C-alpha cells in the first residue's frame, strides 16, 4: 500500500501521480470489495508500472538529483542506525570544555555484539528535532566531543564507527569565536593518529571539513545516492557564478557522487540502496550499512596500532597523486 504521507522529490512527480491513482483505486476497493474486480486488476497493473518507472528513474540519476536524494527528509539518520544496529548504547555528552553539541552524537555500545565507539551527525526528523540538532551542523564542541570519544576508544582498545551526514560545520559567529577551524583540524588529526580501527560511512551528505573531521578513516564507504564534497553545490555556484540558482551546474562539475569518488579512489566502496533510495526501505538500507561496516571491521581485525596508522596515512596521502608520482 502506498504511503500518503511520503515526500516526493520534484523529479519523482510521475511516480507520485501513479501512487495517487493507486490510492484512489484502493479506496474504491475498500468501499466496494468484490463488486470492483476491475479496480483490483488496475491496482496491480499500476503498481507494476510504478515499480518499473521508479527503477528506471533511479538507474540514471545525475549528480543534482542524487544531491536531492541525499538530502531527503525521510532518509535514515544516526538515531535510526543506532536503534537498529547497536545494543547497550551509552551516549556520552559534552566536550568537558564548553558544553554539549547535539549535532554530533556518540557513545559506547555493542555493534552487532562487538564492543565499539559509535558516533556521527544527527539531523533530526521534524522541525523540533532539526532545530535541536542544528540540522546536523556541528559547532566546535561537537568535534571536541568526537576527539574525547576517540581518546576513550584508544584507551579501551575499541574500534570506532562514524556515520557522516552533514552539510558542513556550523559557520556561526559563536562557533568561529570558540575555534571552529581548530576543532575540525584537531578532530581530523585524531582520526589519523587513532590506534584502533576506524570505519566511516557517508550516509547522506558529506560536506566539507565538517565531514572530513569524522571520516579520515581506514575505510570510507558511501551509500549509493549520497554525496561527498568540499562545498555544497549552492555554495560552489555562488562563488563561481555569483548565482546559487546554478547549483545543478555546480553539482555536475564537482564530481560529488559515490560513483565519481570511487573512480577517483577517494572512497573504498559503495553500499547499494534499495530501489528508490534509502528512504523507501529504511530497514533494508540500514541492514546493508550494518553488513558493510561489519565486513570492513573484520578486515581490520588483528592489525597493530602502528599498521592501522600507517595504512590510514598512506590512504590519504595517495589521494590526488598521478600515476607518474605513485
């Protein structure tokens, strides 16, 4: 049964129209039952047509449409992953210097039975929680909390899992006054010097240093329709053409999709999403992320801290090298 509360993106209008017709016919069936056999047959036909169109549409998304999917409000967020994949989770708050930042959440728990430190960006799911979590845009306190969590992970020999979904670090005056850039740099440095396995997944948006500060990992993965970039398409368009309306052009030029980035060897693997995006089958998408993280952690088991640091360092130094320099 189609969901009347589902949010459709602009390019999904043909699907939305089909689903609306299915809803209408299901109403006829509910009222008339066996007296409307033609309606039942039509519902079946329309469902098949909707599924085929959805598959065709999502098989050829351009970079701008992938950006829209990555930002979909119904896409799974950190809390959803924690609820499904982590047991005995104990959230830790505060940076022990200034205060708490709800844009980055983290703590210790059991990821599919394996003790670990898990953290990431939380965007929220409605107006109230989005304001509380500042739409996933962290202040310095969030990155200092991340450093604190990584320190704990190293002390207790625990792997670290980070789930990244942010448009970027918060650019407010207060954040800058409290050392935003320094906090991001320190968090990035801590990722690179961590002596335990670090696995990161870009689950939605991976925006600028706000993402890199949690994603300088041994293994970096992306969901199929997520994006990862040095600046948002709108920000890039405003700088290059002084016109934020040219965000589509910027997205196409910036190479921000998972498919572009694996070709450029910036990420290590792509996690397939259900047809129509992670928001259409959240449980399946979350399970696939869990499987990918579990596999990545298993591949790092048994490595010495020095080897983990060496591999991480070499991985990031290799980005951007030409064949002649390798």
